[in-house]
């Protein structure tokens, strides 16, 4: 058998294996440790400090540098309920193109709105037992509030990648089933300024020898979720008698 014949036979076998799915690109679990630094802290001076649990709404994600390797988003429907003057859950991470339902499960009116660049909307007043919905058609962070109840707040993070993880109670995040390749690492954390979060962006190479993103330190500098304006850009009247 000639060398050419042997090589031709090998090529045929390789094609058959690829078509049958016998050869798969290897995927990896990618981990990171996150440390939330105190307000206006110098990271070098306060590296051992930790933030309260209530500030642990933090997400990391990986965006493939090759656009052709970005999986199509699994568009779905999600729910952000209003109950006991709270949004549940407080944080939603959804694929681009997904719809979020906003059911009013309280026995009084709500007025859900967002004036931020992730998705701007104002659902107006709607009564108990009714619902409204919003489609989130592009990437971004949407801070959600109620125009009647200033204590209500939530976040919808819309992503164009399925490679993300929410930081857990141990300050750790694990992104599962990430194919080898180059990615842009992004971070969002409640209470952190966008400029500081953008500074954490970097390109990473994921492979069998590199699945640990290391320590990510996030300075907390903002209190937007607790001190925000109403939908008219004005302060809430905290002295007014509750209407609903």
C-alpha cells in the first residue's frame, strides 16, 4: 500500500469520525475568585477586607473574540415578580432577545420603570393580579425600580453569550463548558462604577492548562440602588403618606 493510499484512507476515517460526533472539541470549567473592596478603598491597602453579603450581586462572563464561535442565544421568557414591595429575584441574567414578565402579586398598584441604557421602559400603573412584559433586545445592564415604592430595586443583565456565572456565597464563580479559545472577560457588580468595571476587562486564553481566571478585585463605590431618582428624575417624597 502506498503512502498516498494510506493517507487517503486516514482522511476518510477522520471525516467519518467528525461526522459521527466521535471527536469533540474539549470544554472546560473556568473558575474565578472575586474580592469586593470597601467603598473608596485602595486595593493595595485593603486587600484583606470583604464587603457585606448584600452587595454580592456580581457576574462574570466570557465573550468569544471570534464572532463565528458565539453560540446563538437561547431566547426564553423570564419572570421578575413584585411581591411584598420587592422584586423577586433581585438579579436576572438573560440572553439577548428574551422577554421578562413583570407580574404584580401585591394587593396594590406598581409602576415599574428603567431609565438606563440596557433597556429603557415605563410600564405605567397597573393593578394587582395583572402583568406587563418587556423584551430585552440588546446587551446591557437595566436597573429596575418602582415609581411608587423607592425601596424596590432589581437588575436585569442582558448578555450575548451563554458563558457566564453569578458569584456565589463563597465569592467564587464557575463558568461551565467553555470551549478552548480566546475570550474577552467582562465583569458587572452592583455598587461598582462602570468605569472601574471596564478597567477589569481583559483578553484571556482558555485551554486545558489555563482554566483559572485568578482573583478579581472590585472596588465598590456607588449606592445607586438605594439612592435613586423616580421616573421623572426627581427625589422620592419620603414624607408623603403612602398612596398604595
